[in-house]
């Protein structure tokens, strides 16, 4: 199975900050990676798919990049509603897996 | 955009069975691949199972294969998962999830609110 390692696992930031979260895959997964946002008590929300494609309705301050084994999620100007946990997900071999999550909290 | 509403969760004892349902609305269910994804309390996300739009192809995670069965009713726009031989480690919120349908690649673009399953003696 492919393992996804997110870093950092915890991040403290202020409104307006630029935030970058990294997801590393244990094998080459091309661009087959997605990012999700989850707020406490809520279901996850798809933000980015195919590494860089912005899901409909997601603000443009969110962006994704990378290919192969290293990927990033960037939030250009953190807003109050962005404080949440973020997960990456790969989809190889009909056995999708998620990263361990990155919790973004208010500094 | 669509809506998914899960039901059927609850508390059961180890070894017992439970069947979750998911009612879909406001999108074309019969053409959508569907998944179940779960999240243990305070933990991360784990994919459980997938069923193709026509119900023919099904895939399962290693931890549930042989115990869980995913199915669907396209006439009534409903997704199911039958969970047998439940274990304490199956305790989680179970999400019904729609597949984005992007070139056969599995991305999860619509999620239900979840149904809590607790397995405890």
C-alpha cells in the first residue's frame, strides 16, 4: 500500500498568513492526489483534485501543486474560516489512502 | 450540488451486524460511483468500500473485506453497507460519499453528514 505522510501535523498561524502543507507519497503517484478540509463535527470537503485542479466553489486562495511523490497545498492568505484539519488522499490501485492530517490552528 | 443522508447507525456488541443506508438526492445517483469512508473518534479518514454506478464492480478496504458488503438501489437512490462480524475497531462515523467521476480516478466530492457506529460490549 502507498503511504502518505503529511507535514507538519500541526500548524499555528495568523489570519493573513501564507500557509503551506506538504504531502509525501511512498511511491510515485503521478498527479493522482486530492486535498480535503475538515472542520470539527463536519464532513470533509474536497478542495483540490488531480494535484492542482480547484474544486468548484472553493476559493482561489487555495492551490495545489506537485507530482510524483511530493505535493503541496497552499493557502495564500489564511482566513478565519480556514482553521481546520487538512488531509491529502491518493487513489492508486483501487485502494485509496489518506494522509494523517494537518491541523491548522489560530496563533 | 446534491445531498446524502445516512441512517442506521447505533451501538452493537462485537460479532453483531448492522446495515447502514444512505439516501441520495439532487444529483443523478444512477450514474455515480459511490463510496463509504469512515473516521474513528479523534482519528483520520479510512476508505471502506466502493461500488460502481451499475452495482457490478465493488472494491473493499483490507480491514473490512469479507465482512462488509456494499450495495445500491438505483431505483430508490439509496446506497447501503451491510456490516457483519463487527469489531471494536469498526467503531467510527461512517460517511456516504459520491465519487467525482473524473476519468475513473477516485475523488470524493460530496459527503453525507455521517452515521455513528459504536461496537462495544
